[in-house]
């Protein structure tokens, strides 16, 4: 039985292109491609099938839906911010211990191919790209000051992993007073159970969970009303 009485207290807000940024989290070759980083490591170990769900979801849902959202936000004149994660020091000494192992193992270091954003959803010239060395973007990138300087009060989050870097960034944003949308079909982790569990938790006071089409429709609707 779902405890709906908690969700009743969650804030409501509109996805307005004047006040909302699309934040694309960690869609990099390090953990977002079966041919690089994590995928390559698992293949060498003969364990790539263990990540079939992850990489299939990225290819079939997350990347296509992120591209759709990028086109929508850009078309509406709404800002796009990319967040990457990985070491800026070659020895990974700048990365906290709890993620240092995966950063090293996937060669996720600035200047390496694995650290780059997947080409299909690469940023346009002039779009902000911030690198974090922590799970959440607000702890190590200065994203909060960027958002406030641009007069933004809401963010729409996509990327990987839902219950790690995307989720941490979303929760940090919510704790700082931003309205936050988690896009259910443009985020992903290692299995359906973890995805569903995080979405259910996020609805309890943290923010909104919406599909790609719902975000597109709401953004277009708000923009249309403003133009009238």
C-alpha cells in the first residue's frame, strides 16, 4: 500500500523555459557505452551480460529521449547544462574514496576518451559543461551559482545513474530550494527494481517524476501560454 499522504505535501511547479534548465548527468563513455570504460572492462572479464539491462536502456531509451529533450529545450530557448564526473588529476587523488575505484577502473580521467560525453548527445558550442568529482553536482561544480545567476529556479534531470549521480544531484537541488523533475524514461540504473524504488522515493517530497513526452508537452504548453 502506497503512503500517498506524504506525496500530498510535495511542491508543485511548472516547467517554464524561462526558469528551467535541462541538466544532463554523466552520459559519458566511461559508464555509458558498452565499448568503453565499464563496458570494455566487463567484456574483458567475460561479464558484459551482467550489464545488458544498463546498456540496453541507455541505447534504447535514455539517449533517444535525451536527444528529444535537448531539441525541445534548445528550441524553446531554455538553457542546457551538462554535468560530467571523473578525476581531474591523473592519479585520481581528487576523487573521494568511495568512487575512486570505479573512476580508475573505467579510466574516467579528464583528457581521456572515457571522460568525454557520448557523441550522440554532445553539447553545442556555448553550452555549459561542469565536471564533478563527487556523486552530486552541487558538492563540487558550482552549478548552484550558475543556476541562480541565470535566474533559474527549476531543473529537469536526465542521465545515469538514477540512484547515484542523477539522484544525488536531484536531491541536492531540491534541498537548495529548486524545483526538480526526474525524467523516468531518460534516466537509468542497473535494473527495473532500483529504478522504480528511486522514483517512488523521489515523489515523497523531493520533486516530480515525469516521462519525456510529459516534459515536452508541459514545456510547450507553458511557452505557448507565455506567447499569447
